[in-house]
């Protein structure tokens, strides 16, 4: 690797054969990309299909099943090969389904990673474009500014106030100043190379133009790629809980099966038959698919959230969304339209209008060009854009002003100073410092008498009371430039010119979204850098600030101990003039109160609070790379209403996971009960033979459970309080529902067995008929029961029988597969079933439909009981929001 830091900027450009203004040509960039490879870190090779298939077969229960197949084949001397072949076939089919689901989830997550990846700004053939970082190659010219993540190692060739956070690479905690002018010795340590920017670090202040020197595994980040963490790793808390539940239930199921096996031996059942039945029942009854179902449902939910303009980067955020109790939101662009317009101006001296608009337009980084129709078009910060548009309306074009007043330096805006300064060459000689910023802060840098100061403050307050964002404009003339261009030498002794009041109106949908938050038991909080009066006015208009609420400023927080903030935090709905440290304190105070907190943000300064929050939501349009990197979720439309939609979706996802668990466990209880009771009472033939139990596991456990995972969000889900994140999954009501419904399924199956043996069967074939009827009833009973589980308390007919097409497809697929083994002679021989008469089919269908009737009656009874008790809904108990 060449010591680029020991070469001048011009030398580096020459060595890389790159033009410092036009960059590379597209043809040359393509050739270099082919030579050096994509700008990406090498990923570990994914195991092959056969290797992953072998991994699926390592599951303990699969191994037991394979052992059972071998024992079955050995005990029969090789003659009873059909059962063993079916067992092996079902094992392979299940494994293939699991692999297919893994591939689908991997592709979905890869697509989401691609959607959330930041873009790099590169200059090629003199034109700036945004491309994926993977497309960068040595010699490319890139532009960076505050908040950007550096996409590749690069030599700085132009810079202004540039500082970078390199702690991830060098361990240096403080941001490092960078300059293009430095030429350093070859042996200079990495932490002291102040003319280089490193891939993976973050620009915290200023801006620069750089030429890429190394990409991918050739970069310094590539050398330490092993230290990088994969954001997609780790099981979710719900997955871990499901794993524990699955293991506990598996142990209980194995105990029941072992007892059943022992009872069968005592009652002189055939040893091999009992062993195969016990093993098959264990495989069918153990909910080994629960963790997989949870993962798949979460992955499907991630896809649905993406379609609702919320990209979830980490699966845990999906389930956490349903628990959100507080949403701390920025104001500009999230609650408002981010279309600032200057609606009022106030001048200290009326004759200074041209001076005001000149300074307001020039003190900023907005770029002005023309669209295809020749109309002016502004690109840049919304506030600065509003000032440039205001100047255009006053007859002053920024492009012409820049020719008259060329820029010679700048002090970029930062959150601690709350102002920005640019230095321009005056047309009549000398220099002028033009400054814009928060009026109360700017006044401390101006020379004003007390009367004028009071006039400015009164005008500022009047504008703020009208929900206007107010910026002050000032200037200072210099005969020559000082040696050091910093705040201390430039931003003092200023002459105050005037104020600009801008309005960023609330998004129309935000008012309803805030109302939905209060309905759902979620507390919306505004945290902004704006003036207190402006913030409160907007908060009142959107409904966030309600009667009895209070507003707090950053200055107030500085004098408030954290213990006091934790005690009083529920009294405040608006925080104004805050710093990143304040945002962290607010989030932590709510968390100390036991609340699950979502936090929105778009800037570098928001990253710590985004990381500290339970759910960090970054802005996709206006958000910086570092904010998106720190967040759990990215809002592609920067809209507060999207957060509320995401919370609704998160609640629906959690509800669907519960439904899938409800369905699997209640059906498994029915299977265990059926075989256990039959064994206990020494039936001449068991209601279900091993191959039928394995078939049940394939037909009823997968597709209906997945269909429940895509169940539409139920109406009224946002009229309930947030669920307690620490509440156990199996509460008393849920456990009782599982128990009685499982008993119902088992009882109906045993009823079909009894009817086939003693009522509808005939002669020696009665027991075969009984077995077939029990098998058919249990399968169809479970398929119909899946419709009941779609809602715990709402009628299936109120939901709409056809409102979940996935459930209809799952039911149809399961029914066709089951009818095939019941009606086709070759499969009848394999699955030990016999043809049934019309009367027997009628009995099976009547029994299979019974769960629909019983569950509908139970839901109606529960509804009438709640209504008779006069219980108010959560929604009705809430005070109406103040719009």
C-alpha cells in the first residue's frame, strides 16, 4: 500500500490518474472496478445446500425419527420397508421446506440491507451522482459533509472545517481535524494522518472533496474487518422465549409419550408398535417448529413494514414496536412538511432590506440551478432554501450574488454554536463576515444598545408565538483576513441586520396520527432544537401539547438533576433548544420509569439517543448516514405518521405470533390426548398409527401456522394499551384457552373413533373404519380450527371468512392432501386407511366443523359477559385529544 499521506494532493491525483475537478470517466471507473473488485468487505462463504440439509438432519428429534425408521426396518426383517420409506420421505420434505424458508428470509433481509444502505456522492466526467458505495474505485472523486459515513479510504484534496470521528478505527475518542494541505512522513501512525479519511469513520463537521485511494479489503477497515459486527445477528427476545417454551413443552411431551409407551407395554401392546407410536407422537406433538415460525413471521412482518415505508434493520425492533409506550419525535420534517417558507421579516433598519437578503442568501450552502423548464431550483438545507427563495422573490439571485461576493472561507453550522458564518470578498475591497443563527445566541455576538436589543427580542418573541422559526442575520466587515479562521476571531462585534420568520406547516396526516397515539396509549413527545415558543405552538397545533402539559428547555435541563427529571418526566410534552446530551437524558428518564421508548432523529447529534432508545427511528430522506447506522428502523418518507403505522403493524405481528402458537399447541394437545386416552383404555387398535401422526405433522403444522402469520392487523388493535414487554406469553386466560380447545379437538377425534368402531362400522372392518374416521376428523378438525384462531375474541364471520387469502390457500392445500390419502387406493394402502361411506363422511365433517360452532359460541358468550359487566374499552376511557 502506497503512503498516500506522505504525498501532496496534486501528487496523489496524478498518481491515481484522476482529474481533481472532473474525476474519472465512466469507462475508466468500470475498468478499475473490474480490476480492484467492489468496494465491500469479504463475507464468509455460505454453506452449500447439501451442508445445510445435513445441518437440518442433526436435530435431536429428527435423529430419533431416523432411528425409529431403522428399527422398524430391522424388526420386520426388511419386509415392512414402506413405513421406513415414508418416514424418510417426510423427514426430507420437512428439511427442504425449512431450507426454502431460510433462503426466502435471507433474500428478504439482503434486499432490506440494500434498501437501507447509504449512497456515496461521486464526481465522474464532471457530473455529481449518488451511487452505492460498492461502486467506488480508486481514483474516484467523492464529496463528504457533516453526518456522512466515509465510504472508502481517501486523500483529502479540498476541505473546510473538516473533522472526523475515527474512534472505531484508532481508539481516539475526540474528533480529529483534517486538512488537505498537510504532507506527512511515511511512518506517520494511522491516528495522526490528518490528510486522510478512513472507511467506516464519520464526518462530524465541515465538508471536503477527496480522492479514493483504497476500497474494500484493501482499505484500513478491510484490515480489521474481523472487528466489525454483523447487525443482523442474534436471536430476538421473543425467539429466545419461544426456544425456552419449545424445550419445556418438548420435555413434557416426551414424558407423556414415555408414560404412554410404558402403559402400552403393561397392557401387552406390541413392543415395536408402541415404540413407533410413541416416537411418532413425540415428533408430531413437540412444537419444534415454534422458533422457526417466529422467525418467519417476523421476516414477513419486516417485508410488510417496508411496504409501509418503514425499513427495519434488526428483527428485534419488529416485536419491540408493539410495546412502544413513548415516541420522542423531532419536529422539522417529521411532524412538519419540511418545506420552509419565509412568511415574515423584521429589520432593525428598514433601509437594510437588500443587505439582509444578500447576507441571508450567501450564508449557506444551497446550490441553485435550473430545471428542464428553465425555472430556478434549489438543493440543500430546507431553512437555507427558504432564505434563498426569499431573496429570489426580493429580486436577488444567489448565483449572481456569488459572482459579486465570492466566498473565501466559512465556519460551518454546529449544534453547540447554533450559527454559521461565511467570509466573502467585498466588491469594494476587504472582506465581510456574514452570519446567521438563532437570534438569542446571535445577539450575544452583536454590538447593540439595550433598546435595540429589547426590540429584537420582542420581534423574535412575536414571531415565535406564531409558530414561526426565526433566524437572525448579522455581519462584520474586515480589512484583512485573520490568520486563524475560527469563531473566537470572527464571530464577535457583529452588526445585527434583521430577522426572518419561517413556517414549516404540520403534515396533514400528523394530527390524526397524534390522536391515534393517545388512543393507543402511546405518549408522543416533541424534542427539538427550535425556540421554546415555536415548539409549543407547533405541538399545540398537532395535538402533542395538551392542557396541563409543560415545556422544558435545554437550559432548564442543565440545572435539573437526572433524579428529578426521572420523577417529573411525565409532565413534559415539549423539549426545546436541546443538545444531544439532553436527548439521551430524556430517553433514559422515560426508560427509568419503565417505558418502552421510540426515538426519531436525522443528524449526527441524534445518534447517541437513537442508540439508547428501545427503538431508534432514523429519517431515510433527510437522515445522515451515521443516524441511519445507529437506528433500528429507517422511515423512508421521514413521516411521524409512518411510525404510528409501524407500531400498529408491530402489534399485529406480535398478535399473529401468538395466534400461530395458539394453533400449534392446542392441536398438539388434541393429538396427545387422543393417543394417550386410547392407550390408557386399551383400545384394540390405536386411533392413529405412526405414519398418520407423521402425516399430520406435515399437513396441519406448517401451512396454517404460516397463514396465521400473515393475518391482517385486526381492527381496534390501536385502541388497546401497549402490551407489557415483561408480561409472560402464557398468561392464565391464554393457557386456559389452549387447554379447553386442545381437549375439544381430542374429544372430537375420540368421538369419531367411537362412532366408527361401534355405530357406523361393520364387522371385522370396524376398527379400520374407526381408525380412518379418527384420522380424517383430527386432520380436518385442525384445519377448521385454524380459522377460529384468527381472532381470540372476534367472530370469524365478523372478520370475514375470505379476508385472509393465505389461510384459504393453506386450508385448500391441506384438504386436498388429506383427501388424497383418504380416497386414492395406492395412498390408502400406504397410510392404512379405508374407503368411507356417505354416512361416515357426514359424521367426520360434522365433527370437524364442531370447533367452529363451539368457539363461536364461546366468543359470543365472552362478548355478552363483557357487555353485561359494563366494562369500558381502553379507548372510551381516554380523554379526547386537543387538536
